[in-house]
C-alpha cells in the first residue's frame, strides 16, 4: 500500500479539525482509500458530537421545565451536577475516539477506528456530520460577531452608567459570555442613553450598591435563596442597601436569584421608587436568557 503523502495527511487532519470545505468537496471518486476512510470517520464523529449536544440541550430544557413546574422533584436531587457529569462523560468518550482517529491520520494509517468502523459507512451519518459542521461554524461566526459588538457596547466605567448589568461568574466563566448574554439590553441602553451608559460589572456588594445608587435600570444576575442574593462572601439582603430611596432616577431592578420574591416587599422598599422583578421559585438560566433578549430591551426602551 502506498503511504499517504504529507498533503493527504494534512487534509485528513483538517477534516478532524472540522475545517471546511474538505468534508464537502471530497467525493468517493478519484480519492485514495486513506482520504476516504478519514473523511468518513471525521463526518461520523461530528455527527455523533451533534447528537451529544442535542441530547444535552434537550436534557437541559427538561431540567429547566422541572425547576419551574416540578420543584419538589428537582430540588432535593443534585440534578444539575448529574447533568453536567453526564455531558462531560459523553464528551470525554467522544474526544478519545476523535483523538485516536486524528492520531491515525497523522501517522498515515488508514486502519479504521475500532467500534465505530461499521458506522462510518452510513451515508445518513455523513450528511448529519456535514450539516452539524455547517451549523456549528455558522453559530460560531454569529457568536463571535455578536460578542465583539457586545464588548464595544458595554463598559466597566461607571461615570456615565445608566443601565447596570451585574453578573456572577463563579470565578469560572469569562466576561465575554455575559456581554453576549446581555447584548440586546446593552444595545437598548446605548441607543437610549448614549455611549458609556451600559455598564457590565462582576458582582459583589460594592458593585450592587454602586448600580443601585447610580443606575436607571439595574440587572442583578446572581444566584439566590430565600435568605437573599448569594455572593461569594455570604448573602446580600435588602438591609445591605445603605440608603433606600437615595436614587430617585432608579426605575427598574431585575433580581435573577431563585426565591428572591421571598422578601419582595423588603426589596421594593430598598429599591424605591423602582419597579422590582423577583421570582418566588427556582429559576433556570434559560429563562433568564430569554428575558434578557426579549423583555429586558423593551423595559429599557420604555422605562420613564
């Protein structure tokens, strides 16, 4: 058997990297056995990655539904931990197969990957893999573009702030995820109040107090319980607002924390004269994202 050249190996590795147009342009005719094997394996692997992500999203939506409508079943169990663990295990298995296949391509071997060789002949999986790659690159392009635009809209300078968006990153998630999540509210804020008015800050007691003291619309994206908003160093409660009513321009405050409605009257007094949006139940992240992209911009545009 003729050993594949450097160019063929690079092309095969490009397929495993998900780099188009290789998976779309290669055809069965006039293609070496080496290229055909790795093209089919790459498309099959990406088809399964798409299925894994689809299953994870469906389970996430099911968990979100359970949090809202079946709290008694969801709350006693570590369902979020189970879901993340399940998704992580599936992804690790996929990475093992992907890494083995990519290594074979780099070494110039056309021997199929064990256990999935029979699936690489299924044309349905090839089409699914192509579709997933096209969709993934489109989503990545849109996400990067919107994130870049969002970073241009938001600032951490408070001098001209009118719309304050305070977020909990758990010391794990990068800032750009939150700028993307709050992109439409940032756009609405800048459109109404001008550049520098949409302020994005990591959460702590000081940033909450600053936002309430100066903002017109304040979004507090934090975890919470009936005891208050959950910060790294304890709970933040209505009594931690030093001077209720100090800011007569404050018009709307959104509290994302679960069970924030347990002290609705106290929050309304602390944030007077603002309208306060609270929840007296568990609240999934999906629900907040929906509100940030649909109701939040409208509130900013219409608040007086």
